[in-house]
């Protein structure tokens, strides 16, 4: 059965992005440090068309997070870094002609737009009917694979609050950002219990996997 | 050398206390679930004068958190559950005649008050000059032992922001409280890096220790 999964790096104080984020500074001040652990990994480099890289425990964790993905769901801001509603020269995402997904991607937005077919198997479909509909479409398109909720934080929270998230893996990075965008904002979740299914300590990051 | 340490249980979404906390509901709605892992432990029971209890990995962790403590620092609200400024019949804490500390305890407050000597080695000294002074007094009183910052969250944050915290151990409980008091509020910490020194998975809780 397809699982709906989310993988996200957070600081110890719970931020997925530093303060002062903008189109030019999409991860906010200091936010790139949340992702430093992935850039040298062989599996991350491979999907970005770069040779070589580390093949350590972090690499296994990252490889695992993408290996069974049949479709992706993301928020509009993740797609366009806040470029805003589509104009005459609509933005095509910040991943170039051949985005690293290689599967159907469903982008949550309030602004309807025709689908976008990219090289390498990535298509972007724009969904204006909310998270539940986006996940439904992703399920249909995933061919039995898992649905990866790529982010941002608000899209992950919407999935969780809709009761549709099966697996949450937090890559906990030992820094304090102090400010920015939180993975968990105050909400009405009210006492959801999770089952911790795995903890992996790599040299710096702690990978915490939970089943909902 | 004395270390300044803080041990605190948080929910996965970062709360140390659930919503709607009050004098009668000091841990807030659902907040008692953050501490369920300690109540059956032999080392917790021992300092509360109760026999028996579990002697598992959680018990070792809890025992360790108190074994070298020479003095304690806490916020006023932790001392009196928000009972408020001292009246004619001043509150004596909610631990009875023989509080479980057995060492000098320094209570941060804006309201001066005479020290309070309890049975079993616990004394409460009320400090109105802020966190740095409280820690200084605790150092002097600790006889070479460690200083435990007992909480609440705001007292731990003040210690951290003053650059005086050496060790932070978070007991991460796999529940989402959705609301309440956070361990980390937005602040100016701006990119503090920690060193993760230990991760222990007990059956439910993940104990994460960091060195500052």
C-alpha cells in the first residue's frame, strides 16, 4: 500500500527555515545549515546529476527517503520560492529543465495553471482543491509507490491535520536558529500520539522516524 | 568543574506543558503525558520516598540527571505553580515538608522573601537579581556539584541566552500537544551550534543530550 511520508530537516528549536526568508534567500538566514548534511551525499548528488559523493549512513537515509516515491506533493511556495501568481512568463520551478523528482509532482496553489511537463519524468500539476485532493491525485499517479510530502512546513502540517500522514521523519540538526518558519505551529492537533519507529544517529544529525 | 545542566521533557512539537495551564492544572491539558515515563522509575520514586519501581534504561537516565547535582535553580512559577506573590501565609512549594531536592534551591523571582529551610537538606533561597546571580549563588552553594536548571522553559532559555548552559538534555516524547508552553520561543539566539553528545532510545522516549 502507498504510504504518505514527509522527510524534513529541522533545527533543535524546531525551525525548517531561518529568519528573513525571501525569494533570494529561500532558506532564511542560517537555514542552509539545516541541509548541509545532504549536499555531499552520493544519492543526493545522483538525482541532481552530479557524480561521486559520500556513501555513509546519512546517504542510506537520504536514498531510502526517495527510493519508493511514486509521486510528490508540495506547496506553491516551495515550487516557486514565493515568485507569486503566474504571469505572462510563468515560473517553471527552480530546478531547471530536468527537476530531480522524476515522478508526477502536485503543487498546491490558489492559482489554476496548466500542467507542466519537464524532462526526466517530472510533471507539475497544479491543484486548487486543497491537500486532500492533491494527495488523492498523487495516489492515482503514484503507481503503487509512496507519496512524498516535500514541504514546506505548512503543507506537511495540513497533511497531518487532515489525518493523511503515515510517516514523519525529522532530521534533527543540532543548531538553534532562534527564528524563522517552524515545522509545528500552534494548532488543534490536541494530543496526537505517534509511534517512534527508528532513531539513527549519524555523526551530526539525528534521524527520527515516527509512524502516525 | 561544576556543569550547568538542564533536563526537560518535550513533546515532538516542542511543548513542555499543554494548553490551559493554571494553578490547578500546572502541566496544562495533556501535559502529564510528557512525564509519564518517569513516575514508575526506581530513582524517581526513591527521591519521592516511594519504594520499588522500574530499573531500566530510563531509570539510569533519570538517576544520572540527579546524581551529581549540588544545587538547583528554578523559576518562581515552578516553585509555586503560579500561586503568586508571597502573602501572609506564604506558599512553601508543592513538594510537602521534605522536597525531593535535598540540596540548596535558588528560586528566581521579582518578589523578595526570606529563605525557607525544609527537611532533608532542601533550602529555598529567593533571588531577585536575575539568572546570572542565581547561578552564581548556586555555584557557591553546590560544593563542586553540578547546577541543575530545573525549569520552567523560560528559566532554561534565560540560562542559554546568558551563555551559561553547558548541557541540555531533551527527553523527546512522541506526542503532539498542539499548544501550550514551548521550550524554545522565538529569540535572538541566532545560530548557536550544539554538539550532540548522546542519543538514547528507551522504549518510548528519545533522550537527546547536547553540549553547548
